[in-house]
């Protein structure tokens, strides 16, 4: 995607030219970017001055006063995050980063309470991650219990886009990940259909939780656990899952969620993810949706009638939410295994012709994937969560922005 590169970093460490200036840089937006805002992460490659004291980020507007931009540094102090308002200004934007100014308030916050971490923008709930084990309803097999999943995922207006433990599939947990058909130490293991008690996925601990003016992020360690025939347990796969939720732009009915999974073998044994029609990142959508009030569109122009088993860079899922409308765009990074990845999509006749909505990005739908010890395997996804309606032009613009950042380390 070199023709869509976003960023050109210029004049690093220009403090001699401008007092208190840490850096000046330009960002060139790809075609079509004025349809949707852009989360930006600028890599300053170990510039130590970024981590010393508070700073001010300003957009330089010729002939006008500079515009202050909310920004946030990562924990290492060299990755600068902010959001570009794509509906204003030129395609090429100029920025200056200065030492000075008070610390910006942490608008984005993660609140840990009752076994779940809720990410909020101000007083508005956006996403909840369950790290304590959640059991199924009374009277249902307790093998359906699970931790390490997202529910609810809220629209900007506060409607829930996920559901958990529906009576037709008690193992469905909002927005979650697991592998269905695998081979580990000569046994087939299913981490998805957990009722069979061959495997499951468990939250272990948080590696980090970050709040700030631009995003809130957590890193959670998951174990993909095998239940051995002798009654013992073994961790076949270690996963570091990071979830970053960006602050919704003022006056915009959408926000961004980045989900990254780093996978490593838990033992000296490999884990073979066998070809199967589903597995990976799944989304069981709100129970409000059925075939009559929801819709799906992929980057290749597929709908619910023909999207299943097709490949896609992005997928829009949206529908009626009582007296409102909304949904999310799921986007896959170009660096992911088997990109563009196949989809598992329930058709309009699913669940006794009701047409409930289920979507799964399934990289192993049409091929095996061998995870070898000593290596790290990474999957990256972005969601645009919105109210109103999204169209193909908006989704493609959002994906081009996402894929450009994945394809290149900024500032190198």
C-alpha cells in the first residue's frame, strides 16, 4: 500500500530553529481521507526529549493562529497519538510539537469494577472487557463459563452492539477470540465450543492499563488451555491482547477500537490451527437485529446473501437500534495471516430463519496455520463503531488510513 502512505516526518529536533520546539512534521492524507477522521501514531524512534515534561501539539494553519491538538504519548515516550479532523484543512497538514503547557486531562478512562474493565470517554461508556469468569444462566452447563471477552460494545449513542450467552449458542461471548479446530500434541483441541471441555481461553492478568486525553488502552494476557484426557491442563498458546479505544471526535458519531493479538506457543510443542469454517475474532451482534432490520456489506461488494466464505479487507455490519441506527466496520490489517481474510457470516436463514447476525474473521477458514515455538504471530484489527449509516466510500477510506499505518513505521 505504498501509494497510500500517510506520513512524512520532517525536521526532528529543530529546537535550535524555534525555541522550545521538539519537532516539526507533515502528514499527507491519502485520497478520500476527508470522509472520516484518522487516528494517527507518529513514531519518533527513541527521541528522548518526548518523555521529558509536558508538551503542546499544534496544527500550523497558514495565515491563522495555530490550532492546539489533544495528544498522548505511549508509555515509552516516543509514540505520539492524536486524531486528525479529516473534514477540515488541506490534504497536507503541518504540525509543531513544543515543550511547555499544562498536562492534558485524561478524558479516556478505564474503570475496573466487579470483574470488568469499562472504558469511558468522559461519562459515556464505550466498551467493557470481562476479566473475571462469567458463568452461564442458572441451570445451564457450567462448562460454558468464560473470561477474556468484550461485552457490551456500545455505540456513541449508548446502544449495545453485542450479546453474550444467547440460548442458541451459549458459548458466544460478544466480541471474543478462540480457535476451533486445532492439533496439539497429537490431540485435536477445540477452544471455541467450550461445552465439550477440550479447551478454553482464560484471562490471566493485565500487563498494563493506560488512560489519557486521546485513548484508553489495556493489555491482557490470555491462556488458551487444553484439558488433557488424564484430567490435567496444559497451556498450548499464550496471547497478549491489547485493546485501544480512541476518544470520539467532537460532534462525530463514531470512534475507533484497535484490537491486537500477539500469539506465542505456551510450550515447546507447536500448535497447528487446522482449516475450519470459523475461528479467530468473532462478533455475536445485538439480539435486536434480524434479517429484516440489519445489513452487511464487504469491501468486495458482498452482502449477507453471499459474504460467507468470501474474503474481505473490511466488513460493514449495521442495523436498526430501536429508534436509532448504527453498527461497526471490522477491518483487517494487511500484515495479518492470510490477508485478506475469509469471513464466516450467518446468512439470512440462520437460527430457524430468524436471521440473527454473527460475523467472524477467520484466517484459517481455507488453510492451516502452524504456530511454532519461539516465534510471535500477530493479528491486528480495527473497528469503527458508529451511529447513523456507513457506506462503502467511508469504510474504504477508514481502511486505507488503517492499512497505511500498519505498512510502515512512521519516522523511519
